[in-house]
C-alpha cells in the first residue's frame, strides 16, 4: 500500500512538472514557472496539490452554457409549429409545384424554338 501511494504521488508530480513546463508563462499564477518547478520537486505531494489548486490558470467557462456532460441540463428545444395542412394537401401542393415547373420549362423551350435558337 505505501508503494501504491508513492507511485500516485510520483505520477502526480511528473504530470505537474510536464504541465508547468509546457504551460505559457501568462497562464501561471502567483509565482514564476521556475519557482513552481522547485516547489513541485522539493515538496512532491504538497507542491503538486498547490500547483493544480492555485498555480495554473484554467480556461474560463461561460456561465450561461450548461456542461457538455449533462444533457438533462440543457433547455428543451422550442416546439416546432404544427403544420395545419394534412399530408395529402402537402403532396397535392408539391405535385402542383412540379407541374408548374414542368410547364415553365416547356414554355421556355417553345419560345427558344420559335426564335430559332438552338437547344
């Protein structure tokens, strides 16, 4: 058990050191990066905890947006307005539109033929 705790502390310390080294200086709070490196190396457990608690800057979250992992926290979508026409009426309207487009194309073809333009 003590070796497991030591491994966890060592893994946390390595993770903290890599995080400190790769982080931009503008994202480090309270002390310079080199001081944080020494704190984490000299005090592995406490330094790691301090680094993740107060040393690094975390990205800001928008307060209005719910977390990604909580689908139940999202606002329900507004119900779409119901179509007052029946399916048969909608199909009849689509068929009329198709017929109008076919007639327009036929009319345009006949006008081209009357003017002597090639198709």
